[in-house]
C-alpha cells in the first residue's frame, strides 16, 4: 500500500502535535556536523541520519508552511540543501522570514505496514536571555 506525501505529512503533524505536550528529559549531544562553541549553521540535508538524533545543531533558513498548535507551532524550515519541520513554542514565526535557530534533532518513528515512514524534525531551543 502506497501512502501519499500529504498523508505522511498529516500523520507526521499529528505525531508532532502529540510530542508538543509530552516533552521529557533527554541526553543532548553536540553533532559532528555542527562545530561546538561556534555559530556555524549546519546544512539541513546533513541532519537526516540516525547518528544526528538528540544532537544540538544551529540552522539558518527561510520559514515555509506553518501549522499552529496550542501554545506552539510547527513550521517548515528550508535552506539551500533541504527542508525540515521545526517544533517550537515561539508562535511569532512568519512564512517567508529568515531565521537562525538552535535546536535538537529528533526522529519520530511511524511504521506503516512494516515500513518506516517516520520523519526527522527539530525541537527548537530558546537561547538564554
């Protein structure tokens, strides 16, 4: 059975909405793709690998589609290499805005008919103010 891209996106968004309400403590690592203690932005395409899950990264890109949640939102971030969904409690992000963010790479497994159709996404972290 083939699942359309829109169906996968819908499933992924439902899963991400559930994650917005159940954050738990996790280990946080610095990924080799991102240089620790610098402000270098990682290319999105380099993040979509199991080795990067739970790693802290910095990203720069343009906000695309947005999905509002209760006290949060999910938005698509695009750079020159790829796109990725970002879960954030910052509800002021607007489509078309260029942003520079810090976040943790996550993966939500969605097995369908024995095949993995999960999605990588970023859990945005607020900088200390």
